[in-house]
C-alpha cells in the first residue's frame, strides 16, 4: 500500500497531462475543420489496400457515409463490427497556403490508423486515444481536389474495454507560418517552507524554413482571469529545419500561491503570445497547470 500512495502524485500528474491536451487552438492559426460526413466502407476481408482504395483516382461510388468525429459502433449496422474500415474525403487547398506550413491533425483514431494523401502514405498511428499529426505542405495540390484517406482498425482490444472503432475525435487542417510555436512544458515547484512557488516553462518552436529565424513572444501567468505578475518576454534563435526551446522562469510570492489539491483542484493559466518583429501577433496558446 505504501508504494501505491507514493505513486499517487505521479498518477494525478499523468491524468492531468492527458486531460489537458485538448486545449483551444492558437487564435491566429488558420484552421479548417473536417468534422463533416466522410465516405465510409468496412473492409472485413482486408481487400482495400490491395484494390487501391487509398489511391487518388479511386472513386468510392458504392460507399456509405459516416460523420466525424464518431464511432462506427453507434450505427446499428456496424454496432458489432471488428476489423478494418476506410474513410475517404475530398477537399480543395487554396493557393494562399503555398508559402505556409500545413498540418493535418487527428485528435484520436481508434485504434490503429493508416493515412494517405493523394495516394501517398503519410504514416501510421497505433495509440487510439491520443492526437497525432502530419505535415502535408509538400504533398498538397493547390486550387484543385485533394484526396484524404484513413484506414482505421479496431481489432486490438485492451482488457474488458469496448473496442470502439473509427475517427472518434475531431480532424483539423492547421495552417501556420514556417516558424511556429509548438507547445509549452510547465514545471511548478512549491517551496512549502516559504510558501512561494517557482514556475518554469520550456517553450518549443519549430522552424520549417531553410533559414534561421527569431522566436519572439511573451508569457503571462493568469489566475481566475487576472494576471499574476508582469509578462515574461523571450527571444531566441531557431535554426533552419529544427525544433528549439528556451526556458522562462518566475517565482510566485506567497500571496499568489494557491496549491492544487484533489479537494481544491485550483488551476492557473499560462498564456503564450508569439509575435513577429513588427509586434504582429501570430499565435496564442493557453495551457492550464496546478502547483
């Protein structure tokens, strides 16, 4: 039992880390939502790949329709289906995306996923519950139809959990500048003797361009809609074609520290604002954390 209680804070931390992934998208990011009906067909005999259902010129004329997000189990005719199933969608990418970074983001596909764009395999995912994404800028056709195909497989089963099948969470197309804010990793450490807390945030940027770029922005900690301390500014160089990070830290005084507890799950917000050199806001992201 002692070992279980020692692990309890770790379990809580993992739980918070998983549940807080689904945050609002950066406000200045162009987002196209693919949460509408897709062409859909089950593949009980596993013939889809051999027959080229993923190819750009394949026409799903005899297929049904399936809304995304959702599980095919919620449809009576597929309620007990276990195996592979295919999703097919056509869309047009506008020409003003050409000098941007375009990513297709899947928040979750259960359980195994295989994704093609215009007949090209983008990759696979075998997590089932967590997001994954692909950069697709170089594979898009602009101002003419593109074909996105997903093969989902719910054969894998975890114990007694019902193996829901399909694209079970939203799908979005995100368009950003070549230099983009990726994520923040927040570490909050209280000093229980002094009553203060140190909050350190590692800020990650990715540079998709072929020249070094300067990441510029500010971080503001908030509590119940009010600023906690002044904005913390940052600036650092990101080499071409790489991901780079910097750490921004601050110490919260005793009167601004509210410890997290399962009976009092108080959460702060960390707001990242990314700007260009001319002070134009390019991205904004808010993540929650507890001390």
